[in-house]
C-alpha cells in the first residue's frame, strides 16, 4: 500500500505543478525559471530531510514532522515574498511540487 500511495502522491504533485505552470503561462505570458529552480530545490530538499532526518511520514513521528514544517515555513515565506509578482510565486509553488515529486520518483524501490 505504501508504494501505491507514494505513486499517487507523486502523480498529484506533478499534475498540480503542471497546472500551476500552465496557469502562469496563460496569465503572465511566461514562467520565471529562477523561481521554478529554487522551488524545485526546496521541494526536493524538504522531502529529503523528511525521509532522512525524520525517517518517514507523519505517522512515524508527528512531532518531528510538525517541527520540520514550522522550521521550513520561514524559508518558503521569505522566497515567496521575494517574488515580485504572482507569476514568480506560482513558479516557486510549481517548483516545490516538481521537486517533491522528483524525490519520490528518485527514491522508489
């Protein structure tokens, strides 16, 4: 069941990232590649920290997962605030989705 859930999670993250990129291209005329790359790195690193330092998902250690989310929030807020427009924010969010999905795909067993 864990593999299936992980696969569904990766697909949902990929689709939501694609939706954000598509919305950004339609409304803003282009995607800020810089914010997409920073978001990708952030999403990948967050998932890597979650699986390496915590050892799994929320059921394994709810308090550690909450602490990681609280520690990670200021980083994401700072990057989000540095984006000058909605397109940059959407690109950053799409990058987080792509990075998180890439981590799940890279760690599949």
